[in-house]
C-alpha cells in the first residue's frame, strides 16, 4: 500500500458517519465492515484502502504510519496525546459529551465542598485526572475498560467519567450527570510524514472532507 493511501476507521458509529464524507471525496468502500470479517477493505479507487481498527487504536496506527490518515474521537485523541499526528479537521460526527455522573442519591456538590476523596471509575484516565486536578478535587481513579455505569451500582466507585449522548444509559442505571467536562466529536488525523510524502494523494481527500463537514 506504499503507493496508495490507507485510512484507519473503527466500525460502528464512526464508520457510518464517515460514509458521506468518503462519498464527497469520491470514495466508496467495497464492503461493509459490519457484515464482512475483513480488516482491510478496498474501495472503488484502487489506490485507497480502509483498515478497520478498534476505536482507541486509530491514533496509534496513524502515528506509526501503518495508516496515512484516520478518524478518531476527541476522547480517544486526548488519551493518546496526539504525538506524530496532524489534526486538520473537526468532522463534527459521532458527537457526544464527556461527563461526570453519580448515583441519584449521591450529593456530589456536597462531597466536593467538604473536600472528600471521591472514587471515580473511568476508561478515560487522562481526561479525568486533568479535569479533577484543574478543579482541585481529590479523587482516586479506578481504571475500567467498559460498562463504567455499573461501578457505582456495586460500590466500586462514587462516580464515573464517561461519554453521554442521549442520556439513556445513565437513566437506565439510575445515574445522573453532574458535570460536563467537554463536548466530543471526531477529528481527521493525518500522519505527519505521510502528509509531506503523499501530499498529492492526501490533500484532495482532506479538502473534500472539509467541504462536506456539516455545521
Ligand atoms: O472499541 P473501543 O472500546 O476501543 O471503542 P468504543 O467502544 O468507544 O468505540 P465506539 O465505536 O463505541 O465509539 C467510537 C467513538 O464514538 C467514541 O470514541 C466517541 O468519540 C464517539 N461516541 C459518540 C460515543 C458515543 N457517542 C456514545 N454514546 N462513544 C461511546 N458512547 C457510549 C458511552 O460510552 C455510553 O456507554 O454510549 C453510551 C451512552 O450513550 P447514551 O446515548 O445512552 O447516552
Ligand atoms: Mg462502544
């Protein structure tokens, strides 16, 4: 794939919401990763391939040049740190927010007020650490890899830091949002070396994406 370009995408919401952007760049995937088990997917353009990766792995593939470009959530980019990545565009897709949530009965404001140590379960250690440090709130962070909503229900944590979109998952587990940390959307990330070496292939894709971004 040295002569072409490789785009790293995760399946699910990012893949679905990227399809119209790809179409604007004249790129149509030959298979749907949801039904295919292939991890390398061709397109209508012989020089463009897609690689299907875990959402949190996208920045790593692009950082090391295994993919020339990719699409990743701000949450994922924040945890990765962004080393080696050029981030030319906010694509305004896969939107949600990073928030602090607690069980319905827990008085978060009072706990913060009296300077209690709060136990917080999250997959987003970097984001949580910086948020609470900036507020001067003492926390013990507990790293989880998923189903954060369960942690306060079984006494593992007082609070969680997680992504919220409709709020349905929080409601279903009797949790309430008490603080929004930041608005999240997905960005286009490009390998810095590839941008120089493959500019004539990458630049038109970046420009087509820019023209197709919805406000
Ligand atoms: O596979 P891996 O664990 O590495 O990643 P992932 O499961 O986070 O991937 P995926 O495909 O689910 O999410 C990819 C990106 O979509 C994330 O990095 C976010 O930037 C973005 N995104 C947008 C979301 C959501 N909305 C979202 N609602 N990612 C996750 N959620 C989850 C959230 O964690 C919670 O469990 O959905 C649940 C809440 O949804 P509501 O609608 O009930 O509030
Ligand atoms: Mg998920």
